[in-house]
C-alpha cells in the first residue's frame, strides 16, 4: 500500500514530464507555453488564488495540453496535474478529453474527467455538449452537464451561450447559465463581455462547494498578441452571491508561441 500511495502522489509530475518529452521529440513543432494567475478577493476578507503553468502542442488535427496548477483556497494548498487533447474529426466536428489528478486532495478533486463535442451542423451555429465528473475523497461526487451554442454574427462577433446542470451523488442539484458576446476585429485581439447567473458550476475551479449558493456575475476580458510570439490575457468578474458575499475575481495570463 505505501508503494501504491507513493506512485499516486507522483502522477502529476509524470504527466508534465511525459508532455515535455512529447514536445521535445515531436518533429514538426507548433506549441505554446503559458502562465496564468487568478485571484479572488471576498468581501469577508478571505482571498483565494490559483496559479497554473500549461504547455500546448499542435500536431496535425490534434492539440495536446498539459497543465500544472497550485490552488490556494480556504487555507489549503492543492496541487493538480492534468492532460487533455482536442481532435478535429472533420472540418465542422471536434472532440475534447481531459483527465486531472491531485495527490494532495485537500479541497481539490482527487480525479476529474471532462469531455466535449462541438459540431457546426447548421451555419452560422455551432452546437456544444460538455460533461464533467469530479471525484472528491471526502465529499459527494459532482456531475456537470453543459449544452451550449455559439452563434456567429456579422462584424467579427459571436454569441456564446452555455447552460450548466450540476448533480451530486446525494441528489443535490443546481444550475447556472452564461452568456458571452465576443469581438475579434483582428487575429491579434479578442475581447468579450458577458453575464453569468446561478451556481458556480460554470467555473472550472477545484472546490466541491460550487453548487452551495446562487450568484449573479458580470464578466469582461480580452486576449491580445503583442507580437508573433508573445501575448497576454486579462479577465475580470464581479460575483454577487445570495448569502451577501461579493467576490472580485481577476485573472492575468501570459503566453508564448513557437
């Protein structure tokens, strides 16, 4: 048993190590590396933070993504490693699969699975179906089902709508929806404004209490490529919960492409 536990604790390291090996041994490289930092400031005085490093490699119709995160929430620090892949099945259909593991398991799920299909069946619409499973060692598992649609409009804009239905293994349920309007006048810049309402199931955060309250949240953000190799990402959100707590959420990211 100690040997098995030791092997499990080393899994996130081997995920990242295997990804680096894959990138270094791929002949035709097209890859991206990025650093992300998210901070939450609650009106109660509590702060949460999430720091992530990712590597992305594109080869043909497949894009492989490895991610390593450190989550600091409620005085608990979790380490999370994940590996995922996008694959273009056709010009209008893609599939996505992601698996994540946490050796610490303090608040974060010990294992998590995400899969998604997107199909441009009827122009100008793209239909999306997403599923997430989160396994917690000390809390009920959470299943999140998320259908959505992207509607491509004139003037380099599109509307993205998502609905999230979350269920726990004990039968507790909650829902939320998100609406975002994107604007991409040039390939180097993409901005959006949006609004979310309901539980926090729409947020990809490593905590089991995402369905414990209701919130209304305006959203704003952009991604800008400074030059051919480097770019930045900025996101802001102001979450107003039904328990009287408000949360200012800020995200800053930088990335490099080769």
